[in-house]
C-alpha cells in the first residue's frame, strides 16, 4: 500500500491551494491530491471555453507547477475512506494510507426535479473537461439555446454562447440576427433581475442590458415548468409556468450548486446535503485529522454567523489555505466566514461586489446608509477607455458606520475595486476611515483623485452618518 | 466689499476637494475659490496633453460641477491676506471678507540653479494651461528633446513626447527612428534607475525598458551640469557632469516640486520653503480660522512621523477633505500622514505602489520581510490581455508582520491593486490577515483565486514570518 502524509480528495481550488500551502510550509511532507477528472478545468473559466477560448484544453489548470512543487496528483475516484485505518481505497483497487486528510470534493450542479431534465441536450455546468467538450460539440449544431438561471454562471454562459455564434455587442437592444449571432439564446431568471443574489439590482439590470445588446432574449421573473421531448428523447422546447413555450435544441441548467458529499457515508462524518461537511471555524471535522475546505464544506456568513450558501473559488482557496495551515499547527488560522467577493464582465461592462447587497442587508434587518459615487474612470474624461458613469455604491451599518457591502459597475477595474472594498469589509472599516484614506490614482488607470469612487462614496455616506 | 464664508486660495486638487466637501456638509455656507489660472488643468493629466489628447483644452477640470454645487470660482491673483481684518485683496483691487480661510496654493516646479536654466525652450511643468500650450506649440518644431528627471513626471513626459512624434512601442529596444518617432527624446536621471523614490528598483527598470522600446534614450546615473546657449538665447544642448554633450532644441525640467508659499509673508503664518505652511494633524495653521491643505502644507510620513516630501494629488484631495471637515467641526478629522500611493502606465506596463520601497524601509532601518508573487493576470492564461508575469511585492515589518509597502507591476489593474494595498497599510493589516482574506477574482479581470497576487505575496511573507 502506498503511503502519504497528506491526502487531499479533490483537485480544484480548495485542494490545489491546500497542496500548495502545505508544500510551502512543510516541504518535507508528502502531499497527494486525488481528483476524479483527468485534468482540472479552471472552474470560473468554463463559460469562456465557448465564446473566447473555443477549446476546452485551453481552460485547464496546468499540473506542472504542482508537480514541480513535489505534489503527487492522481486522477482516480475515491471509493472508500477508512478513517480508523487512515486509508483510502481508489477505483482501481489500490489504496493509500494517510496521516492527515483534507476533503475538497467541491460541489455539483443543482439539478432540479423538473420534467425532461434527463433529455438529450440538457446540460448542466460540470467541472469535467470531457463533459464540457460534449457540450461544446453539441453547441455547434444547434439554433436555439435556453439557459435556465440568471446568476453568474447562467449570465456568463448565455453571453459566451451568443458570442461563440457570432454575436457582436451593439449599441442598442437587438435580436440575435441583428447581433450577428447564429444561435438564438434565451436566458431565464426567476427573480426580478439577473445576478440579484450577489449584486445590486441596478447592476443586474446593467448586465441584462449588455446581454440584450448582444441579441440575447432575457426573460426575468419567469420560471420553467418543463423541458419538452421532441419524441426521440431530445429536447425540443421548454414550457414556462405561464404556459408559453420556447423552442430549444439545447438547454443549460445553471441554477446553482450543491456540496458534493458523496463520500459522507463512507467517511462517516456528519454532513448536510445543502451545507456540506460540518466543520468548525478551523475547518476541522469531528475527526481531528480530517479537514474539509471549499464548496464541500459548510460555511457561515461573515456578517451574521448564520449558515451561508456562498460557494466561490475565492472562498475555496482561502479555506484550502486555512485547512492546510491548521493540519500541523492546530488552530493557527480560522475562517472569518464567507464574505462573497465577486466580479464579472458582461458585454462591455464589468461588475464587482463584496459583501451584502441592499436587499440582503434588509433581509437581515441590518439598517444601512448608502453612499454612492458616479464618476468617469479616467481623468480627464477625454482619455480613451473612459466610462463616464462608472458607479460605486457602498453600504455602511447605520449604528456604527462599519462597511458591510460594496458594489461597482463600469470598467474592468471593478474587480480590483471590489477587492479594495473586500479588504475594507474584512478590516471592519467605517465610512469615516474609508473617506479619509489615501488612494492611488492615475489619468490612464482610474478616476480623478477628486472622485475616486470608493473614497467619494464613503464620504457621501460619512456625511449622512454625521447628521 | 464682497463677503464669503469660506475662502479657498487655490483651485486645484486640495482647493476643489475642500470646496466640494464643504458644500456637501454645509450647503448653507458660501464657498469661494480663488485661483491664479483661468482654468484648472487636471494636474496628473498634463503629460497626456502631448501624446494622447493633443490639446490642452482637453485636460481641464470642468468648472460646471463646482458651479452647479453653488461654489464661486474667481480666476484672480491674491495680492494680500489680512488675517486681522479677515480680508483678502485681489489683483484687480477688489477684496473679499471671509470667515474661514483655506490655503491650497499648491506647489511650483523646483528650478535648479543651473547655468542656462532661463534660456528659451527650457520648460518646467507648470499647472497653467497657457504655459502648457506654449510648450505644446514649441514641441511641434523641435527634433531633440531632453527631459531632466526620471520621476513620474519626467518618465510620463518623455513617453508622451515620443508618442506625440509618432513613436510606437516595439518589442525590442530601438532608436527614435526605429520607433517611428520624429523627435529624439532623452531622459536623464541622477539615481541608478527611474521612479526609484516611489517604486521598487526592478519596476523602475521595467519602466525604463518600456521607454527604450519606444526609442527613448534613457540615461540613468547621469547629471546635467549646464544647459547651453545657441548664441541667440535659445537652448542648443545640455552638458553632462561627465563632459558629454547632448543636442537639445528643447529641455523639460521635471525634478520635483516645492510648496508654493508665496503668500507666507503676507498671511504672516510660519512656513518652510521645503515643507510648506506649518499645520497640525488637523491641518490647522497657527490661526484657528486658517487651514492649509495639499502641496502647500507641511506633511509628515505615515510610517515615521518625520517630515515627508510626498506631494500628490491624492494626498491633496484627502487633505482638502480633512481641512474642510474641520472648519466648522474642529478636530473632527485628522491626517494619518502621507502614505504615498501612486500608479503610472509606461508603454505597455502599469505600475502601482503604496507605502515604503525596500530602499526606503532600509533607510529608515525598518526590517522587513518581503513576500513576492508572480502570476498571470488572467485565468486561464490563454485569455486575451494576459500578462503572464504580473508581479506583486509586499513588505511587512519583521517585528510585528504589519504591512508597510506594496508594489505591483503588470496590467492596468496595478492601480487598483495598489489601492487594495493602500487600504491594507492604512488599516495596519498583517501578512497573516492579508493571506487569509477573501478576494474577488474573475477569468477576464484578474489572476486565478489560487494566485491573486496580493493574497499570494502575503502568504509567502506569512510563511517566512512563521519561521
């Protein structure tokens, strides 16, 4: 039987980050990653396989860096975990003994119990290159695609499929034909607007408008009742709850993910089908030698301490790092809870978000003061690349002025500006703190220092809080 | 005699920010800005007048927003300040009474006592549109330009003049002719490398390489002894301290700025020719009704409390906001001291910096641990716009792990990533804090969450600090 020091089940964000962290901290330890795919796709890159990369092989996390660091990677399925014997059995019958175990089994697409869900050409978004390639091949031959779910994955898939079929962003809402697309893409969202779980409603609308400028049929406040059979076991249409039918040669389900706890019974650790493996704030399970990290591990909210459904590669990476650090140095690092720091680009607009939305704050009965700032992202505005109405919206607690959320929409800088806000939230800064800090600016790269969005929005909130 | 509530002398960053802040906090107060230029140029935008904007009028801060907010703007010179009578006399003989006064007179280019400094076609970089237009006209007729000073202003001016004359960034070092430029631009820097006061030496070298790819003759560790007369009072060459001569039809001096304290005697407040008007941490002068903010106000270092020569529009804006807030609500806000948060773009690389450089930390005998991270700024790296070797370098105090500096070089995201670091510095975060925070990432906008530069560099430092 092979032996390793640390066995990591799962070769995506949490697992790879854990492996890297271990090798940095404890180069003498043997670290083995077992993954159930031949290659690890870049999970967040999946939509871009279709429109930009046009090749699944280009969306792979290269193994080289990990192998060079001395990490062993096995592309096999784990069949059984024997915690008493500290041994894992793989699908080829081999087994590996371990000293410490990290569960990083990730998540699986949520598949709703909907009529027609198993028809041919109904896809989910699985982190499996072979499956993703099947989708790519299938997309070459279709005319009408329906994407169900207007969260990040649905919005990005819809945009990239339109792009793949030739859509060019127009400066007006258009049909697929007018956008140059050969595929009619429809995007169906149950909520009033897309991206609403992570973003401000107004920025969800911006994303929708970008999609509409690419000829995508965005249908919000709509729900699918069934996916319909063409008589040969293949999808032909979807039927909405209001009775209307949409032609569909291919359907993509992108309505979220659930933790992959397939091993729960075998490993004999408590797990919740919606939350994942139970862990403490050090990411330790009930077994002191077993940790769980990433999408498969239960999470709590940074803001409320309540269970959180936020599953993101960025959270997974942080958790991988925390779990790895604690293996041989117990309780050295703990999680602050899931914050939710996101970014996306839809058409010609990027959106960044960190922490609570206005709606989420209201749902949690957290009273907030909102500071807004609209300013060009260049100074002077005559410089190329200028988006005159780039906007920031920051949410501060009314009782103590501490920031609980921030949202930016405009240029590609939205992602790193979301990180300025993410750091502020995790540092529990107040509007006053953020208003009077110094920020780097440059004509070609940011707004004017008179109106750096984060500062100005914070000052606007500080002025309200001072009243 | 006219009367106002708040008179602000100076209509650039500090003055305009102070005016805006006052109108937001105290809409009932009359706020008057007096400036000695007809229009306020965007100060940091000045280099881009030449290469990109090709028109001084495009680099103007529009008055509209300020006028619409009810701020009065007068384009006049202040001749006299009578603090006892709370009155200011202007160059047209009129006078204005005030309740509170803010000095925001800015800075002036430092003009070295060098032979030939007053020759025709020797320019500094003044924040005066008419003067800047003269420079623009003069540049149309020259063949050889020498820029003295390899700090931000010198580097940016050299780059933009090359660009203005047709230079296109090559993928190798080249002559002006090979770059397509009609003007030979030389850049002279005394220190071993450009940008060394703000940036890591290695990133100064990146900037130099970008300039060399545009055909610019970069001469580091060089000093000018004299600017030489062609016999008609016009510059013909510069002579270096090592005796060599460089042909020059036009010379630009960009070796820093000194506070503009021309009014010091008249206003009767203590001021230092190098530091500026003396102020406390609330930016109040000795006169409780007079504040000073921005380049004309003395500064101390965020890190050491010692006098600081950092003069930046971003610092000026923060100070304008602080001074304005304190006018009618004494000591409500204080400055943390000048941090130094910068960004620039040179050729195809952007550089961001916040806080101390390795050299500055060593000069202050602050022992640091350096965490570095090199990673693509896209994930997967096959995505367009990928810079595979974007690099972050973070400096943490060895004694307590607190961050004191951060430097980024690569894509345009460097500016906002410098702000992630700037916020971390001002929040006194440790390497441990920064390594385990959650950051937003996206394939099209940032590195992978496995290698978000700020997080990864912090983790690398944390691992060193844990030893």
